C-alpha cells in the first residue's frame, strides 16, 4: 500500500511539473527537475532554468543554489525534454563546485556547465518542454 501511495505521489508531482513546464515564459526563472523523485532539489542543491538567447542562439541558462552550510560538488548530464517527452542527452558530465549557501547562475559567455545550447541537443525552442538534470549527484567537499 505504501509503495502504491509513493508511486501515485511521484506521478502527481511529475504531472504537475510537466504541466507547469508547458507554460514557461522566456526570460524568467522556473524550477527544473534534478532528481529521479520528481523534485527540484537534491541533497541540499536546488535548480532553476531560464529560456533565452546567447549570441543569437536559443539556450537554457541554469541556476544552482547550494542550501547546505558546507561546500559541495554537483555533477549531472544535461537532458532537455521535448514536447513528445523525449529526453535529449549528450554523454558530457557537467561538474561545478558550490560554496556553502552559494548560488551560481548561468550567464552568456560564462560557466559552460550552466548554459545549454539547444542546438547541441537537436532541440528547437518550439519543441522544448522542460529540462532534467539527469543523474544529478551532490557530494560534500
């Protein structure tokens, strides 16, 4: 019974997140999935994204927030999600360190880990539905 309730809870969270994804506005931060449990936080690190343009290219910028009172290293794979619910991966592990209570925000021309060029994943802005930080892992430093 508990497993059934957990399954339905995860399914509900995932459904709400996907419906929110369809209404993302450009140039505004929105929460993105970084855990297999359908959450926007994992081991004290939260994530947000913004759809925008850098050098006339469609991109998603990431923002990572370390809510821990210690330094961490976050590692993950970018996985933009298209409207057909397909995740588009590249086998490039992203790694970034965050000091205690630090926020790092993607900006054009900086921190390539926090900039996702949609064309690198074969995704257009009109096809994009959401983003998933696949295999997101956080380790204390």
